[in-house]
């Protein structure tokens, strides 16, 4: 549960688990919170729920102290169930126990390697029906909670993501008078989420209460998941436009029209030549290629690629329509060999009408050289001065430097600002949100995040000038008069020869 503050989800979870512990045999419930004070508060809440049950429904209790309630008698009879409360970071947290209901409160604010603690706790919950684990938390930047959330949204783990915005809380309103006017930002938010002036007034009041810190408000009282995980650095791109675009795509359930990878045969002609044949697209829900728009005959396309280098980033590629600037396809895969990546690029480029391909060469030149070996017909060339001859020479691939990076990122900033609807891929948009300015003023991924999709898209737009940006003119049938006029024009210019009809 990703939520705003004070919305009652801890109470809801407490009610759910207390009902289970007090009506079933041998059910163990564990609550883990981020601080000792919070743990005490939660335990008191669970205890109050038990205490307020009608007498005839209250199970026998053998122990009730600051950490646990055991539903049993001294003679060993009773439900045999228990509720225990612990603080994150406690020694031996959950070890030796079998837990049926696990409530992890404010997980994003746990200390001391929360991922390891979660892994240990999850081993205590058997993979059986009628067992439940609920994590409820406000956001705390880019941490393991965000990683869990993002993977859940993508369907890449076993968690179910549930979000509740501040404006879904009926109590979050304040009265307004006749002179109440909205700022441009407030007008946009009101329209985006269909809010009342009373809700906007509450939002304004709460921001003032937080000393005007809009980032803190968005973290504590998010209006959508993207605003919850506010980056601590200054985002390079227009956050509001990105968030609005993500909301729009998700509202209309915009997904790739197909997803998969290319299958092909290849034949080694020589050490320097490989022939690809029998290329076909294979549908696969977990495939590395996401297609958003099929190629249109004769349309010019551009493919920008970013290799993983030595970090944890993925191999990526972005394909854009060079007339409309529309993002039409995305490649994203972790742990792939350079040559196999290049072969998928070959297939993807051929699929999009021999798209212009430019792949970053900072960490490896293998993909570009392999494409040359495959005899790909449309490769991006950069100019470089030979250190010895001082002559300018053409080199394959895109080199990201202190000079070229600001240029391509600047171009992508303009796309986000002026043509955000061209971007169709939500994972790409999410990376744009976490691309921040560092101490040197240069853009990079927020710590713990990735920027491979951002860089591939920036490269695609950055190299697009080497690809045509219009459809080829259709050949027109020439009439006798057209031909005669042109021939006479040539002859009169002294550049043609006389032809007798």
C-alpha cells in the first residue's frame, strides 16, 4: 500500500488481522514497524481492538504484555493464536516463527538494510492459501520500497500494488470564500484529478503548514504514485508534464500493441561477414522489444542504442518516427552479449525500413562493429580528427562526451516540454522523472535508479539529422508536354542536345 498520511490503512490492516487471530485456531500475526514508539502505538491499537470485542467473543488470553498477546489458557487450551509486535532491526527478527499474517508498517522508513530484513521475514510466511503480507507505507525517496512498488506495477513480483491519493480522503477539505482564486498549478491539478475548490484549499493550507515545501507535501500526501517518490535532486525534465503523461497513458490503458523479440538464422560467410535471414517477430509477454506503432512503408525511422557498460543498467534502444518524433518501439534487456544485442538491433532496424542506427560506443564498440559485419545499410557516422594525420575521419556509433551529452539531453528536454505526447512508453517516462542534475549541473540517474532508456532516447533524437525527415516524393507520370518543355529548357540553357520527335 502506497498511501498518503493519516488515511487509516494501519487501522484497516489491524482490524483484518485481529479478526483472523481471534476467530481461528493457531494463527500467528506479526506486526513490524519502523520505530519503537510506532511499534508501541500499533500494539496498543491491536490490544484495544481485542479489548473492545463483545465479552462472548473475546478469546481466552494467557499473556498480554508490551510485545505480544497469546490467545490461550494456562492449561494449554484455547485458540493457540497470537499477535506479536516488533521493531525493525530487532535481533533475530521473525526467526523460528511461522507467520500467517504479517503487517509491515512504514517500510520505506526502516533502517539497517530493510531488503535483508524483508527477505528474512518472508521466509516465515508459508506459501499457502489464507496467509497474508501487507506492506503499508508513505514514500521515502528512491529506496527498496520504491523498487518493490515499481516491480509490482510492472507485474514482475508477487506483490499487488494499491495506491490511495490524498484527495480520496473525504476529510481533506477546507472552506473557501468568494475571493478564492487558483494559481496555474492549482488549476492544472484541479482539472487533472477533478477536484473541488475545497480540496485545493486544503492542499494549499497543508503546504503552508509544511513551510511551503511542495516536495515534502508530494511525498507525504501524493496525488499519484509518481509524485510520491519525489527525487531529492532537481529533475532535468518537466516533472508535471511527465506525470500528466503517465497518468494519461495509464488512464487509457495504453500498452504496446505487441511485445516479443526477433528470431532469425545467421550464416558466417567469413570472419568479417555474417548474413542474417528468415527474420521473424516472436510474440512474448516478457520479450525485450515493445512495439507501440507498426512501421509505415517508406517512412524514415531512427534507432538510438545505449549499452549497459560496467554498471547495472540494461542494454536499451529507442526507435522514433523521424517525421512526427513519435516513439514507436523500445528495446530493454539486462545481461545480453554485445553481438546478440547487435543482431536484435539489426532486425529492429530492418523492421523499421532500414532505420538509421546509432549505438553508444563509450563502453564497447562491438555492437557497431558487429552491425558492420552484418552489412547493415544505414549506420550513424560521427566525425573525429585523427591524432596523427589531423585529418577528419568517419567513425561508427555515438560517443557520449562532455560536449555531446548536453546537446542530446537538451534536445530531449525540448521534446518533453513541447511534444510530450510523442513518448508512449511508461518505463521511459519513469526514468525521465529520476534523471536529475548532479553537483556539476550534468544530468544523471538519481542514486539507485537507471537512465539507460533516457540516454537511448536522447541519442535517437540527437542523431536524427542524418536521417531524412520526410516521405519520398511519389514519382509523377510525365506528359508529352512536360518532356518537350524540359528538353527545350535544357537545349536553351546550352546543357541539352537537340532531339527530333
